[in-house]
C-alpha cells in the first residue's frame, strides 16, 4: 500500500481503472487527454485580436498499456493493433469520468515498438467527435 501524506491529490489512474471494449490483456500505463478545436482569430486594423471563434471541436486521447495474457499465446494475440478507422468504447474510467460516454472513440493511430530489453507496450491514439460515430454505408 502506498502512503500519501499532506494535501490530497488525484493520481492519474491505476492500471485497472479503465475498461475499454475491443481491448483485452491491457495493463494500463498512462494516458494523455486533450480537448481540441480549430481556432479562427479576427483582428482589427491594428492587428489586435477582437474575436475568437472555435469550430470542429473534438477530444483526443492517447492510451498506453503493457500487453498481458493468461498465457504467452494469449499475450501474443492481445498484442494485435486496432485497425485505423475502427471504434472503441470506454465503459469505465474512475479518475477521468468524462472519458466514459455513449459515443465511440475512433482509432486514428496505433504503435507497438519492440526491443529486446523491454515488454510490449501499445500506444493507441483515438479521437471523439460527435459527428463521426458509424462506418459509412457501402454501395
């Protein structure tokens, strides 16, 4: 058990504090959550800012986890990267509850670096935009 003295602080999260559909064998290590938009500045004739407009607001999240499994075969299977354009749903996150939403997070990047002196750690980049929630219809 960790001992913390002094002012209460919110540690980022424990390794079991998130639940994400489509991801198994994850020992979560870290995340980076951002709120983004395209910003348009309007300036007067002197070059001073007089207005600011934000459009295309979306959230982005980078999740890192160490791959695990009940066996080595399972750990190898769990190391498969999510496909670009696929979706994940975060169903629990105790320390950042706003990540839990009925909306789907779109996978926009994934990496799995491998070395001979470390464990496999997947980095998954996802974005959440209310207007992008389903696969397009095919003809």
